C-alpha cells in the first residue's frame, strides 16, 4: 500500500462498507425482521421462529446474533466515517509494508470490537430498564420520564471532563498512532490500536449513542444527524466546540419533554 492509495482506500471504505451498511439497514428496517434493528424488538423471536427451532438454544442465540449484526451495521454506517482520519494516519505509518492492507483491516476490526462491547452492555442495560418498566405500572405509563432522563444525562455528559479527555484523544490521530504503533508486533499492535482508539471513541460518544434508544434505533434520519454531529465533533477544525451547544440542546430537549407532560 503506497501513499497514493489513501484516497482510494477512503473511497473503498465509503463505497464498500459505509454505503452498503446504510442500504442494508434501510432494507432491514422495512422487512418483517425490523424488530432487531428497531428499539423494542430485541428478544422477539417470532419472525425467526423456524431458525430458532433448528438451532439448540435458538430462542436466545438467534435473536442475540441478529441484534449483534444490526448493531455492527449501525457502527459501520455511523462510526466508520468518523474514524477515517485515524485510518489515514495509520495507513501512512505502514505505507510500503507488504501486509499494510491486513493491518488496516485489523485496525478496523479492533475498532468494531470496542463498539460491539459497548453495544452488548447498552442492550443489556436497556433490557433491564424495559423489564423494570413492565413490572411498574407507574413507569410503564410514564415512559417519557426515562426518555427525558437519558436526554438530560447525555446533555450533561457533554460538559464532563471524561468527554473532553476522550474527545481530545480521538482528535489527535497522529499522536495516537505514533504512541501505539512501533512495528515490533505489527498484527497485535494494529488490533490493539483499533481497540484502544475505539475505547476512547466510545468514551467520547457513548452518551450520544444512548439518544438512539430515545428517538428509535433504526431511525435513518436520527442516525444520519447523530453520525454527522459525531463526525464534525471528532474530525473538523474547531469541532470540539460543538459539544457545548449540543449539550445545551439536549438538556433543553429534556426540559421541553418534562414541561409538555407536567
């Protein structure tokens, strides 16, 4: 992989990964299996009953795999564009190596693993919350309280020190690659670099991703809006300034929900 392959790699990632992920999510959202990509449908195995019956423990395994696949598609659609600067910096660091292509693939795999781990935790927490809501008549009738709480928390997180530190690490792609890539154990270092950067990216964006649980997983419009905001915040000059108006906007949104139901 030479230095001239950078634009070609970016085009390939957009055309071969990001756009197909958006297309598959759109098709999936319009299919009978849309529950696995839309909030509230996880664990509903009715649409995949024949497959569930054919696999031991299928009632648990099949919905879990379908949900994980839907989450990975959302990560490919929303988060891969935000990591293009890191891929570019790493590609330049490994330019000329015969295994450069596989190292970039390992970087992406590590990044996806970090977000997949967050997805598992987020879906588990959501299942607990929905179970508690089902057991509480008051909470079931006041679901807006949960939505307002998530929005207020996501807005407040925009002003936290953790958000600032993680965002700065995400934006310092050259320094990040320089501190993680030494070339002594190339495959392990590439995977570890992707995991570590993904962890900082999760630390920076996880509260915004929780907003998807309020507005509806699989909602293409909100996915595009949040993806654009995270890309601006992480990649553009001055993008770190977005966190303040975004935080205020989320808190105002939460307050508006409370006022509307008061």
